[in-house]
């Protein structure tokens, strides 16, 4: 490959630079507590495998309850002495803007590190991970010195002031897909609002967030304000969630873990829990779609980019019966043109599945769907086995009924379930017939229908004549069992402060 090759969407990326970074030997990583890198108190580590080739990439600290308690104590001390919380918002803004600059300066290094850790194709990772994280820190930094309190309309002899007070210690638990982007969605508003944070990344995607914590201190965030503890959810995640000294929990991950967090909250200090969970998002194509070819192209990207490992992946295609065969054929053609392979090769459109267990689970879903009567139109198998990595072909299954496992359950892999429908009412009914409500898509040239669909579909976001690609200005959150609360937009700030009333007799 010529060393000057760049990627059009990301002109910063040059293949030779990516290749140089991918060869970098990674020393084992410790926790980041109180501004220092600290090993597990029992000295234990665990191997990090790269999904690119299945080889050991490095080791990270295997956290213990003791490690987590130390991080929480550090965050609590930092909060109580006001080293960050009592700084003027304009000062916090300056430091967070500097952090955004530092992330951008290290963007390629962070993107390659993240891809080696979790397998996302570099073309997507660069934009969605460091560049998105930098943008998120910038957004909340710029916002925080524009947030005012209120004066209540009281009688003349009293003054009712409504302040936004930081909540205290925020526990943040994030998944392995898009860790920087999702991490920044939590960290940036939490820090901007003056809180201290203890972050627990997924055990299999911690590396970029550990680096981010180092950059935060370099930018000027005081020691103890941002701590990162690595290790298993069952041990350090549970310790964080059960802590009496953590004031709120913000979480992105599976519904099963979300359920446990609510339980831990009830068993401890009733901390608020904001949950961003899974989805099984319907993408609905009507026969009056304006541009069938464009809809098929976007729909294929909507499920297959990042091997389908995106919470809002368009994993259920509902297509009006009259155009079913034509649309599926067009979508399959687009999917076939998407090249799967080494995620650090700029030529590839789709990288690796995150882990062997995820890959096996995806293949199991395909098998079960076939047993239940669905037809395999494309893919369905592991590919590129000789690389040692975990790769799966984009998979399209038709004839999926609303009672089938593949229709109802999140795969979190590159598997598309296709179901035909006849009428608008049926489309809404099918769209709403899972426990999830995270995202949806509607393709139609009829404006009235578009509005009716937006109103009728129960989900946090409904895309019309597009899928994905929204920016930081709008909230992302789920309804039903896709969660509560929202990341992104100014609304996210609401989670990270308490309303505090001062009632003053004049
Ligand atoms: P997961 O629930 O297995 O893990 C998420 C995090 O929770 C990890 O850090 C893990 O270590 C931790 N954890 C696990 N058990 C825990 C416990 N008992 N106590 C405390 N922490 C615990 O999810 P995952 O497999 O990492 O991520 C995939 C899921 O995340 C999918 O369901 C996907 O849809 C969802 N997701 C949702 C969004 C969104 O914005 N709604 C975004 C991305 C991913």
C-alpha cells in the first residue's frame, strides 16, 4: 500500500503513520488514581487480547474492591475540598478546552490504540472516538459558563434563589464499544458541572480511557478529580455501584447489568442511576421512499459498520411488501461491497468483532434464526480465520417473524433481521413490539406519514430519510428497556447537578 494513502473522510489519517503506531509495544497499564498510575493492590493483572489477531496486546491492572475504594476516597476528598467544584466555571472551561486540544493532538495515537483494543475500523474510530471526545469536551466546556441559576417569583420580602449545585462523586461505567465517545459523553458534562468522577471502563477496552485520564491531569484537572479503575464489572464495577460515597451512577451497557445497578443502588444509598442500554432498532422503508438506492446504502451502513456493535444499529429492517425483494437485493449488494478485514487498513469498511465470545454468540443467533425459519441471504459465518482475529461476514436474514428470537433480541453483531409489512399501522405495531426503544428509521417521501411515524414509534430517536449521524446538539437516550436519562446536548448537564434552593428573608 502506498505510504501516502489517506482516507477522504479523515484527511488526518495516513496509512504509514497508522502502521507505525500499530507496531508500538504497549507496556502494562495500571489504574489511574489520585493523579498517579497505580498497580492493583494485590499486584494482579489480566491480559488484553486484540480482536485484530487474537494476540495478547498488553496487560491491565485487575482491580480489587480495595483499589476501587481508594479511587472513590480520592474523588470524595477532591470534591469536598473544592479544588475543582469551587473553581469558577470559566476556569473549568479553560482547562476542559485544553483537554479537548490535547485529545485532538493525540487523536491518531488514541484512535489506533482503541482499534487495537476493540477492533472498530479506523475510519470510524478516528471520527467517533478521539475526535468526537474532543468535540464533547469542547461543547460542555463552552456551555458551562453560560448556565444561570434562577430567581423565583416570590413575595417581595423574600428571595428564592435556585442554584445548580454539583452532585458530588459520579460513578461512570462504560462498555467496550466506542469507549472514548461514550466515556466523554459522561465525563465532559460531569466535570464541567464541577463533580469528581470515578470511571470504570470495560475490562476489554480500557486503554484509551486510561490515556485520557493522563491527558486530563496534563490539561490541569486537579489530581483526584478524575480516577480510572480497571478490572471486572463483577468486582470493581459492583464495588463502585454499592458504594455509600458515590452520589450518582451513569452507565452505558447491557440491560442485564443495568438491572443489577438499580439493585445495588437500592441496597446502598439510593444513588440515582442513569442507564443507557441496548436496542433492537427498526428501520422502516415504505414503498414511497424517495431514493431506494440511497436508502439501501445507508441502511447497510446502519447495521454493518463496526460489525453491528453500535447501540443504535439498525438491526431490524421492516420493508413494505411491494418493494421487499428489490430493496433486499439492493441492500445485499451494498453489504457485499463492504470489505471486512484488518481494522487498521484504511481500505476496509468493517473491522473485527470485539471478542471470540461475542462472535460465537452472533453465530449462535444465526443458527437459531434458521431453525426458527428465517432464510439466510448473505453471510452467516466467521471469515478470515487464518488471521487469528474475530471477523464475521455481514449477515442478512429474511422472513423473520415478530415472534422470532432474532426479531426480539439484541445481537450486537452484524446480523440484519428483515421483516415485510403491508400497512403503516402494521409498521408501527411491528416497530414497537420489542422491549427496546432506542432508535428507529423511517424512509418515506410523504411528510405527513413521516410525522405520524415519529409520533407513533416509541423510541428515543427517530431518523427520517437517513439513519445515524446525529450530532452533539441533540440528546441520545432510550425509552422502555433501552434505559432512562440522556447523553449529549445541554440536557445531559441536568444529570450532573442538583437543584438547590436558597430561601432568604429580606
Ligand atoms: P455490559 O453490561 O456487559 O458491560 C458494560 C460495563 O458494565 C462494563 O464496564 C462492565 O465491566 C460493567 N459491568 C458488568 N457487570 C457489572 C456489575 N455486576 N456491576 C457493575 N458493573 C458491571 O455491556 P457491554 O457488553 O460492555 O456493552 C454492550 C451493551 O451496551 C449492548 O447492550 C449495547 O447496546 C449497550 N450500549 C448502549 C449504548 C446506549 O447509548 N444506549 C451505547 C453503547 C452500548
